[in-house]
């Protein structure tokens, strides 16, 4: 590949990386209203500190790879975790807890409260 | 067959001339004019238009790029290159608040709308076989809008461009160009100062003014 093409591609990749985030409008962004999310907003309270954009789901296939579908709120995607530090990126008030998975089983996910 | 003859034949076809005799005639005339002319590579004043694509992303608009240009000779090799450009993209809302409560926008490569008004300098390089290559630098004032996010701002992109063109008729040249654009943008919704970075490629038609 010519050097100038590689350079341009690198610059564009850097540009795309700027503004990158662990969360998105689909899952994880703060919100006070569903208009701030792709699908729905779990309003700010002790269960979802700061508000939480999420997707409605019936099973894990409806969620991003790093999220699980749980029974809360009629079926929503929450970030998967294995231990407490796995939820630190969401800020204060979030913990790694076990919830009822959807459609069955249990899932370890980040949630407030 | 020289590249200029090929370019002339393509242009004749694009203009809707019947294939065959008229296309050949147009190509031959253009080639003959080119080979016998010692005129400078560009007229002292020209108008041009460009149609292409702009690749954006993040807070840089991308999509269909339509440009109008005005060339004015400054010196033997350099021309002022003024332009007005419209970037027309699509895209849904892509801004959100991250967990630190900072606004982040992650638009696609072909999202948003922009209007550029700017100018710079184009320098012609030594060409071969009827092709006239050039390089240029320019600056512009850009209005930026991502409608679904209600995000508006202004930017000052600097561009480094390169292109090539071939004369296909007495006053008409066609060619292609590519430009890398980068610069700061001041955006609303609390984003403040953000970098913009984009790539533009397009096809051009330039017409010498009398």
C-alpha cells in the first residue's frame, strides 16, 4: 500500500477513534428521556443512577455482545459483569449483581441499588 | 491513441453526442487543438463544478459533496481557487451523554450537512500527454449541522488537495481531485471545540471564461 494512503487511513482512524466511549445511545448512555437513547431510557433513580439508555429484549441475542438480557423493567439489556470492578466505568452507585435472566436462568449484570 | 483523445471521446459521450463519427470528430479536434496550442494550462479566469463524496465521521459531516469553483490567475503557476461547497449527508441522532455526563457524538461517515465558503491557491505542475496535474491548499469557513441531534456549529477546515485534469474542448477541462481536510470546529450542545477530519474525492468540470 502506498505510504500516503496508509497515512490518510491512519488519520481517519484516529479521527474515528476520537470521541470513542464505553457506552452508546443504545446501551449505557446517561439519560433523562427516551429521546436521548436509541430505544428507551431507564430513568435516573437508585436502580439506574444517572439514567441508563438500553434496549428492550427477549433474549441475549437482542443485546450487544457485552450485555445480557434480564427480566428487569419488562426485559432490558444491562452490561454483563463478573465482579464489582467490572461496573466501575458506569460511575458511583453501580454494582455487579445477579438478576433473573430472560428468558431463563440468571445473569450477572451492572445495576444500581 | 493519446490519453487526451480518450478523455475527449469520453467527454463527448457524456455530453450525449452520438457515438461514432461525432465522438471521433470531437476527440480529433480536441487532440489537434491540444497538440498545436502553446496556451497556458489554464485560462486566467475559470468557473468549475465538482461532484463527489466526502468521508466524515464523529463530528465531521460527510456524504454527497457538490462544489462550485472560481479560478483566477495570480502568477505564472498559481491560481486563486475560491469555492463554495455543499456536503449533504443523512444519518440519525448519534449524540449521547457518556457516564461522565460529557456529550459524545459518533456520527457515521456520511452523516450531517455542511456549507463551506473558502479559498486557497492552486499550483499547476508539469503534466504529460495532455494531463495537467495540480496541488493546492485552502481554508474555509464551514457551517455544520446534524439535524437529528439539533447540533450546529462552525468550523475552519484547512485542506490539502491534489488533482489532474485534461482539456476536452476549447474551453472545457474535466478531471478528478482528492483533498484531505482538517481543522477545529466550535459546536453547540456543550461539545465546544472539537477536531474535524475528512477526505473528499470528486470529478470536476472547469470552463475557461472569455
